[in-house]
């Protein structure tokens, strides 16, 4: 695939997997967001993720804690989840265990999860990464005297995740209010290792935090209004070790010495979503509307030689307007969501040293050298169906199928204060995600399986000549010079989840 413009938003994508409902992803290249954090049980995700007019009783409390009131009974659940990216570009496994409980008008939940994330296989020829003979000059030279012996980092890293929720029902008013907190200690985010080609090892450490306050109002006639306010923070550190070759006059030979880069990735977001549902007709049709707003800022972004992304500040304002319809007809359930996402994002580069412009002026330290303005007009289409294929007094079995289509389109206006130039760019692509699932319900437990496969997305690869000598960016902004242009290669990601839910009474 050809090179594409890369911005701060690409780094935002590395945490896209952490973004549940009410958070709007922003990306300027189709880097695949693996389902690293889609770990909790759900019926609607197997139906393409339709959610505006389709209830998802077990999954909804993780989205809006006020909707935990609909569980009605205590439950114990577990949902082992695995994903893999084609071309050996990453994989992961997660084992969550949780419980929901009620006590009068109060309800709450607690979940814990252990996760293992595998780095990409850089020796995979399908990723088009350099072979050993391509990099023999760097990899076989002796280490400089006194340099520590470097070895690749572990192939897999572990993360720990927690979730807690509490809420209360106010029966006289039809209101429910709830709050939730989730926190994760992270040692690996899927795909980050591919941002640093040519490195000896990449050590990640950090955390993610998400807090939500939800409200649910229900009226007679199966009408409901819900709102949720959220704040999340994502903070990671990347310690990247490179091995640089240099000529040593005293020994008259090329030697190697390690170089450590310390990169920070910090993102925070405020969000608000309001949704209203009601029956449309007496024949089983429902309709729902939603509106979402996000305000995202990223004061720190990793600097990578391949992408030429400086540590620039940036912020984005993202909105979402959607409508969904569903119909229950006997043993069948059908749902459709249509969502429009207008987004405005700005990033800017600042001079670390006095910089001369093309007109002979000097931009002082801290002065802006590049302004980037993005305008997105994204669209999201979700469709799904569920059909009971077995129904008796002792068990019920249902089959789910779905499809998600995401269209990304944006315009970039870049103003370069050094060259005194203004550039414009337009980009677009489509992502397709078929989904499928099977559920079996017995009086004493409920079993579910769901799967999904995302197409139309990429992973970063590099050409062999990028691995010789010391790589250092020579241009500021988001139009990398040809010698270090990123290359994208098409991949797909497959996710499987098996879940079990047991009532405790």
C-alpha cells in the first residue's frame, strides 16, 4: 500500500481499542485497531454492534452504569477473549471474571481481567520487514567497549484490568443513577512495537483510567432516556532501544553502541452522550436517537523515526449523531444503526531551536512551525439479526449475524511557517467487519460465542534501507521525506470470545 499522511491522530489510534461506546475514534491512516479491550460479554456485538434501538442487558452496564438496574438478578460471568492479526502482526488473550449483584434498590458489579499481548513477529516475511541479511551490517558488528549486551525483550507482556460499578434505583420517579470506574495497569498496547522498526526492544509501561456517571429515566410504554458523562485518561511510556553503528578510528572498524529513546504518550478525553428510545409501532418496531460529543487532547505523543511524528500538542472535537431502528418478530430480532461523525482536529509543531524561514525570518524557540487542521466527515453503518433456532422449556439457542461498515473521509489543511506554504490533502477509505455469534440459554446458565473479522485496515511496515545508520527526522510536520516515508500493508484482525453467565439465585 502507498504511504499516507500521518498525524498525531495515528498515535491516538494505539489506544483505540480502549475506547468503548461514547468515545469516537480518530485516525488519519487505516491502522487496524485490534480488539484488545473488547473483553466483556455481549449479544449485540455479534449482531454488528447495533445498540441504538437494541438492548444488550449484560453489556450495557459497562457502557452506562445506570443501566445495571436492568439486570434484576445477581450474576457471575466470565468471557475469555482472543484476537490475532494476520501476517503475524500481533495477538492477544484476555481472561475476565466478574459479578453483578443487587440489594434492594442498590446494585453493583466488580470485574477483574488478566491479559497477555504478543508483539508482532518482525521476522515474518509477509510483513515485508528486512531479513537478517538485509541488516547484517548493523546486527553483526561488535559492541563498543563497555556497552551492555543487548537482547530482545520478551515476546509477550501482561496487563491487569479492573472494573467497579455501583448504582441505585429510584422506583417512584422511574430514575436510576450509577457510576463506574475502570483502571488498567498496562505493559503492552497492541501494535506499538511496529512504530519503532529497527529497534532492539520496546519496553512499555503505563495505565488507563475511565470514570463514568450515568442516568436512566424510564416511562410507561417502554420509553427511555439515558445520559452518560465520562472522563478517561491514557498514559504510556515507551523506552525504545536502538543499536547505532559508528566508525571507531582507534580500532579501525565499525562498532555498535546502544541508544535509548524515552517517549511519552498521554491522552485525555471528556465525553457526553444522550440517547432516547421508544416503540415505533405496535408490531414490534422500535426507534432510537443518540447524540455524542467528545473533547480530546494529547499533550504528548511518541516520536518515531519511521512516521516522523514529533512530540506535538494537539486536540480534537468529535461529534456523533445517530438513529437506529429494530424489530422483534416472533423469534427474530433485526436492528440497523446509521451514524454520522463530524470531527475537527488540530495539531501543531513548535521549534525546539531558532528556525529560519524561507523569507529569512527566524522563528524563536517555542514558536509554531507547522499548523495542521483536519476536518473529518465519517459515517458508520451497523446491521444485525438474531434468530432463535431452538426453543423449548429447558433451553433456547439463537444465531446472530451482523455487518459493520465504517467510512472515513477527511480534508487536511497544513500551513508551514518555515517554507511559507499551505498544503491541502484529501483522504478516504472503507473498513468492513462481518460478525457472527451463537448463544445457548439454559435455566442454570447462559453460553455465548461471538466472532468478528475486520478488513480494509493496515499495519506499518518498513523498507530495508531505513535500517542502515542512524535514523533521524529531517523534516518537521506530517509530510515525511521519501527516505523515511511509512509504508502500510493490508491486514485483517480476527476476534473470538466465549462467555458464560450464571445466575446466583
